[in-house]
C-alpha cells in the first residue's frame, strides 16, 4: 500500500512540475511572434499534408467509398427524423396553447387566478420576509398605514404590469436590441406566440407579437416568419446537422403619424454652389430600434451577402430561435430571473469546455517547442 502511495505522490509531483514547465514555455512562445509564426507554418503543413485516403491501398479506398454512401443514406434518414420531430412539435403546440392563453389572460388582467392557483412556496421568499421583519424598526401604526396604502394600490393594479418589457430588459440578447424609445411601445405587448407550419407544408415557424390598441401603430399583431430546411445539401451531405433557418420575412408596421421609431429626422445645411446661399433641409434616416426586427435583410436568389449582412442575418436567426425555444415556453422564468440563472450555468459549462480547448492548444505548442519545431530563434 505504501509503495502505491509513494508512486502516486511521485506522479503528482511530476504532473505539477510538468504544468509549471508548460506554463513557462507557453508564456515564452506567446511573447515570441516568430515562434508563433513558425508554429502556424508547422500546423499548416500538417493540415495540408497527404490525407489518410491517399495513403490507403486502392481496395481499402473502394470500401471507404461504400461507407461514405452508407453515411449519405443515414443522413437522409436523419432528415426524415427531424421532419417527424417537427410534426410532433406541431401536435404538442396545441396542448401547450391553452396554458399560454391563460398566461396571456392573467398577464393582461382579463383573468384573476384563484387562491389555489396562486399557492407557491419559495424558500427565498420566506428568507427575504424574515430578513425584512428583523431589520424593520417602523412602529406598528406606520406598518398598518403602509399596509392599507399597499392594499389600496394593489387593488387598482391590473394583471402583471410590464411583463414582456421586463423580460426584454432582463435578457441580454433582447436588451441589446432595445432602445429607450421602444419601451413605451412594448408596455402594450400582451403576448408572443409561436405558430408552426401546417402538415405537409414547407417547414417554418411564425412569431406573433400581440399588442393592445395603442397610440403608436394600428397593427394588433406583428409577425416574423422563419423558413427552415431539413435536408442534406446534394453537394455537401455530410455538413447536415439537423433543421436550419434559411430565410425570414417580417411584416409592414402601420405607424401612426410621427410615431415611427425606426426612423429619425435630421436637419442638414446645404450651400448653393453658385449663389453661396445656405438652406436647411430635413431628411429621414434609419434609427436603431427593436422594431427593425420586423424588417430583416432579404436573402437574394443567388444567396450572395456581404460579411456584415451575413452576420446580421445569422444574429436574426439566433434571436428567432431563442424566442421559439426559450422565451415563449418559459416566459415567467425569464420574468423572475430563474431562467437567466440556468442560462448562466450553461454558459459557465461552455466556458469550461473552451478552457479545455485552450489547454489542449497550449500543450500542442509546448510539444512543438520541446521537439524544436521553431528552430533556434524560439
């Protein structure tokens, strides 16, 4: 037993010494531009070297091609699987919808839930209440007065004020789109729905934003349609990883006069070349707003987009997917912040994976240094 312990201690000591060496050498490499350049050349030569297929005998390459054809067939079966998943989503959407409709009625104040429906035990609420009672030094008379004022105010409160606006403010992906002039409009947002395409129709989903009558636009519903594809590309079938959003369509917003927050009016001075006189002209230019979400970039028939447009469109697709998968199904948890905590935990896990990747790359650098990949300059 003691022999095993000594071996274990020796291995641990060796491991820690190795880690210190890796960090030391890694820092030296990172501070040496020539070493980094040599490493990149080395990696490029490895990545562009002969493929494994070229090194195999012809009969083996022939069998590998047979396996590739099997993989293509497997990919097409996978595509059919996702089509059936979409049909299953459609089926369960009908089961979810009555719950979401009731949520809308409670949020808007059209339905008051029963005492039984409102029962919910939370350890955090009990702790907060106890803490407040211990800290409070207000007299009994003042407490009673405050209680009566709160009850009178609560009775006049309708539904859950600013429910969706609070969610927009709380979620980073949405708050980045939100401007101060958008907030008064989003106070009128009553519900967001996800509508799946009908059976046997091209795969898509529609986001519906339902508004109460307001002073900003005449629409009661604003829509955004996301078109999807779930089939392998004929020229690159192995890139298929499931359904993907390929295009989206917004809607026209019927703004009331002077209320369009997606444009702003600027004044510009113009000087006449001949007479030298100066005049002031006004023109409308695009303005940052969440409501630009309903006027997305159009994908051309040839699919050609510049880099900025591709990034904007990819971000749009990500936001649409987030509404569908997270915001609409779990709205109350984003309102309370509980879903945010889950998302942050997930991000931490992804960061841990990213750190592991960095460590792996650093180990590769250290390996190359140890083997003299960089020459004497390293």
